[in-house]
C-alpha cells in the first residue's frame, strides 16, 4: 500500500493544529469568576482513591460470581 503524500500532510497539519490549540489553552490567563459576596464557594470533596487491596478483592468476587453463573465451579 502506497503512502499518499497529501494524506500524510493532512494528518501532520491536524496534529500541529491540535497541539497549537492545546498550547494556547495552557498559556491563556485564568479568568476568575465574579462571585456575589453572599454566595460562598462549595468546598471540593477530597478525592478518595480505592486501595489496590479493595480493587483486587472486588475483582476476585466478581470472577467467582461469573464462574458460578457459568457453572464452571464444580
């Protein structure tokens, strides 16, 4: 399969345009919102990441349930 130069140029141009827009967004100044004095900001909830142990246990339970559903555990 031959590589078309026009297609390569179109892909490269699209990638460059995307990267340029991304740079402009990162460099743009942050505009603060005008908040009325009576309105208070709602504090953000702390991000809670599940522990790897909990994820592993849940995965094991789901696999065992699937085995039972497929009647493979005998």
